C-alpha cells in the first residue's frame, strides 16, 4: 500500500489527509465542492464550519477541551488553524470562520504529498495499492450513500438522527428513581422516574410551552415517521404521553406498591453502564429548555446532560455493528470511515476521528498494525463508545467525561474528579504517543 484516498475535505477528511501526509504517505483527497454543493455548505473551502463558529469549551474541565489538547499534541491541522484564528469567546474556543477554513485549505492544498481532486465520488473508491478513508459527512447522499448502504446493509445506514438526551447515572437521584423492567420481565434494565397527577400536569404544561430550536430549511420535510419529538406528541393532548413514552403500566413503584400516574424510563446507553438515555424523549427543545423542563422529572432535578436531544438531518452508520475502534470497517482492513458519519457528534469529534483514521491508514501503508487509542484518552473513549454502544438504539455522541474510563480513586468533588480524568488522559496520551 503506498497511497491513501480520502473522500471529503471536511473536518474529518482534512485532518485525515494531513495526518497521513505528515507521516510521508501520498494522499488523493476528493472534495466535491464547488462542483457540487451540499445544502449546508456556503463556500468551496475545506473544513467549513456549517453552523456555529465555536469549537466549544477551551479548558480541560470540559471533555471536549481534553480532546482538543490531545489533538494539538498529535499535530492536528484543525487545532493549528483554530489556535491561529481564534476570536474572543469567554471559556470557549471560537474561530474566525473564514480565516479558519482558509488556513486549512491553504495548508492542505499546498502539502507536497496531497493531491486535491474536485469531483463528486459516486462510489467508494478502491485501488489495488491504496487504503481508503470515507469522510463525506452528515449530508452524504445520492449514489455514494447508496453504495455505503449496500456495503453495510441498508439497515445500518441512517439519514436522520432523533436522539434523546443522555444523562450520567451518578447524577440521577436513585432515592426517587428505581430500577425495573415493565411487568418485571427479565433483569431490571430500566431506571424509572414516576410522577403523580399534579407533577405530570406541571411537566406537561411546561413541555408544550417550551422554547424550540429553529430548524434548517432543508430539514423541514416530514421525516420522522414513528419517531415524533416528545413535545409534538405532548401537544396533541394532555393524556397522549400517558399512552406513549410515559405510560406507567407494569411499573408499580416499590416504595408504595402502587401504579404511578406517569413513568419516565431511562435506558442504559453505554457498555460500561455509566450513561442513560431518556426513552422516547427525542426533541427539538433548546438545550437550556431541556435542562429546565426535563429537570422537572422527579429524580432528574440535578441530572448532568452529557448529550442533549436533537433531531436533524444526519447520515450515519451503525458503528457498533460495522466498525472497529481503529476506525476500520469490520470487513475490510483497507477501508476506513471517519467523521460525523461514524456516529461521533460535533466539529471537534469529527476531526478527531479523522485524525485516528489518518494515523492508522498511514500505519497500514507502512506495514504496521493499526492502533487502538487507550480508553483513558478522549480519542480512545470516543472510538470505544461508537463501536461498543448498544447497536439497536445507536445514536451519535459528543465526547464527555461519562464515556471515559472511570478513575479508581473515590473522589466526591466533581470538579476535582474531572481534573484527574483530564490529567490522566494527557499522561496516557504522551505514553501512547511514544509507542506509536
Ligand atoms: P463535513 O465537514 O460535512 O465534510 C464532508 C465533506 O465531504 C464536505 O466537504 C462535502 O462537500 C464532501 N463530500 C460529501 N459527499 C461527497 C462525495 N460524494 N464526493 C466528494 N466529496 C463529498 N457540529 C458542531 O460542533 N457545531 C455546530 O454548530 C454544528 N452544526 C451543524 C449544522 C448542520 C446543518 C449539520 C448538518 C451538522 C452540524 N454539526 C455541527 C455537526 C458536524 O460536526 C459537522 O457537520 C461537521 O462538519 C462534520 O464533519 P465531517 O468531516 O464528518 O463532515
């Protein structure tokens, strides 16, 4: 193998191409813009930020801050550009949008080992001596999407995500919530939060009057058949949710042996059992509104949201079924996927998965084994999450402390605990870097 083909010069593809070329490997980088545009991109620049100009929290008290620091230490072009073009944004790292993308476009285009080809690919490109990285993003469609669906099996390719919020187990008040499955079937798999009639009425009133996030024009079509936002369902009548996600049947509260008026269920969301999603709560509510309204659910008053509910256009694959933590496709050592389409969520996460794919594709070209990043690092925890999360309900995920390996020490202070996890991530990354 002496070449890497990258599809898409977005956040993931630009980083993957850069990492591979920095390791001395030739890269053919295919980008369809400006020949063909997506409904969200406005320019022909690489790594265009299609919405916000923020790469979120700058400091190490945020998991995304740790992820960014790891990327810096691994020679990321995305982070080099972000640091060079940052604008004042309090605790966040925000960038001059055009300056950021121009910086990356110039550096990547001028790299002597990267050959940029502006063309829409209609299939996954395979060449005898090349490793392929597909990073065509959350708006992948048309023939390329069809081919990806054929490769994975159509049932493992999705075009929209309808994600319910995810909270950490340790932030759920288990003195109010209890574990049980409906009708006591099987193991007690769900965490249940019950409401009496008065609590339910207050919750329903706030939910139907809550503030919703705006929808992009190209997302306005009706696409969520059978997967309605919880607030939309609530707006059909005060009792509708009681026959839907909040139905109490088969869920007697062990505290008094009675059937509650309404029950919200939370389902385990990661293999380690540290995260739970609120079942049926896919939503368009603005993020602070999710905290406020869903925080009215008894037991979730102080819930820590590691991912808010979203519903948007998003092409992604079922990575727990189809991918390895090296970012390789399960059935082909020479095929990688990277970016939002693998089920990571966000600009930085997309770029970081491109970084892992670029490093590993380059290793294959050099005759080396691809590496799995340690789960103590932010990179490793994301790769681990997307490849081990329960496949049946898989939805994209931001990086967060809840998916990083817990530390052995018992620390009650949340701030200090995060600090320890962050310090350990960076020490582990330094050791890991020596090895690769
Ligand atoms: P992209 O950055 O989209 O890159 C994919 C590239 O592949 C594009 O340049 C595209 O032109 C090219 N391409 C696609 N198909 C082909 C083909 N067939 N042949 C050749 N080239 C092709 N995340 C945030 O953190 N903050 C936000 O504010 C945010 N807002 C978003 C808004 C929208 C509308 C969407 C859809 C997503 C948003 N995201 C946001 C999520 C996500 O982080 C970004 O979409 C991010 O850019 C994903 O990176 P990527 O590399 O996977 O895809």
